[in-house]
C-alpha cells in the first residue's frame, strides 16, 4: 500500500541547449520542387509537339495529286457539309465516352469530361497510343477517379467502339458479298443484345484484359442505363462519321444508293482495323488499304484511292477543328469562372 505522506521524486531530464554554430542548429536540407503548374505546362507542350509530329508523319509521302477530282464547281458546299457531319460524329463519340466514364468510374462536370476526352483522343496521333491514356489517368485522378477506374473506362470504351464499329461495318456486305443484303439484318441482333444486357460489355472488357494480361476493369457502380446510351451514341457516331466518305464517293461519280452502304460500312471496318494497329498513328495506311476495296465496288480504282485519301484529309480537318474548338471553349469558360470567383472574393 502506498504511503500518502511519501513524495514522489521526479527524475530531471537534462535539456540539451544547442550551441550556435553547432551541427544541431543547421536547418535540414529541403529539395526544391518544380512548381506543379510549370510541370503540367511543360508536359502539355511536349504532348502537343508529339501530336503535331504524329500528324505530319501520317500525312507524309501521300500522293495528293489524286485529290484534284474532288475540287470542281459546286463541290465546296458538299465538302464543307462532309466536315460538319464528321464533326457531329465525333461529338456523338465524345458523348459515348462521357457516358462510359459515368458508368465505370464516376460522373464528372461536362467541361472536365470534354477536356479529358479530347486530350486522350489527340493521343491517337502519337505512336504507341498510350500517351493519351496516361494523360487521361492523371486528369481523372484530379477529378476524383482512381487509376483503375480510368483504365477500366478506356478498356470498356474500346470494347464499345470496336463492337459497334464491327456491327456497322456489316453494312458493306451488299457491296462485297453475293446476296449480301441479308447480312444487313445480322447487326440488329447483337445491338439488341448489347442494349438489353449492357453488363455483357463489362464482361467482354474483362476477357480482353485477361487475354492482354492487364488488370480487369473495376466492378460497375450499377449504372447500366449510361452504358446503354453509350452504345447508342457510338453506333450513331459510326454512321455519321462514315457519311463523309459517301459524300466524297458521290462527288467522284459513284451511284448514291450503292455507295451509301459501301462507304459507311467500309469506313467503320477500316477504322476498327486501324485502331488495332497501335504502331501506326491514327491507323495511317491501314485504314486506306482496307477502305479502297469497299469503295472499288462502286468506283473505278483510281477514284476509290482518291476517295480514301480525301477521307484522311477531311477527317483530319474535322477532328482538329472540333478538338481545338472544344478544348478552347472549355479553357475560356474556366477562365471566365476563375475571373468571376476572384471578383467575388475581392468584393467580399
């Protein structure tokens, strides 16, 4: 039992007082960090240079003299219309990607999503195709998504693009196969299944990940309606994107009705094949090589080659104008919001 009259003796702890000039008074060395804003701007500039280099590589060595037949009286309005249609198809593809992002990861503000999509989209001009994905992952992390969610969004969107592109590509069957008109009914069944059971897309993405020895996409947060709409928008995107080839083919003398299915279906299949060839910037060469046979069913071979080359130039113009307008519009909007916030803060 403790005696209450006893006092507890505390042991004094010696306090070391540093002597000026001694080693313990030296300030620890801190590494100087490059400001994150400067680092991001440097990476953005490097990415832009790589995109421009990829575009120049895609256009180098082409025989542009074959395009002379596209420019004649009255063709300017048709070519401008073809650019607008291609831009509309790209915007439908943008909406499909945003819906896939909300289905696999999380919904993001429209401006943030548009910036993420078009930065990744422009990455297709850089050989390797991974730089756009890396940029999207970094931007997604700043928006609150994880690396796994952004990689899963990329994989599921790729499955949606390839599946719908292959199905729309069946439109080329009447031009290349005997009794091919019956093949037009074939895409309707898979499309109906994908719309009714969108979780199958997630399963296919997981299978593709296992085949490629990549991490599977994260579990879906339970928004199947968004994935259904993504399939619908991407299907419309393929149809609209292929219509520019039809415009070019008609300008070079193709009969409108037979050229319609050959152009839309041929462009979809050729673009899908070009997407799978990762070493070619934007599938250059591969897309033209596969598009020419479909067009040759409704045009003489020289005109089919001219149409395929014209498609490359026209889609490039549409993609650059649409991407630049979208990214520029988002940047201006963000600047206005920031300026308004600063003014409110100043007034307060």
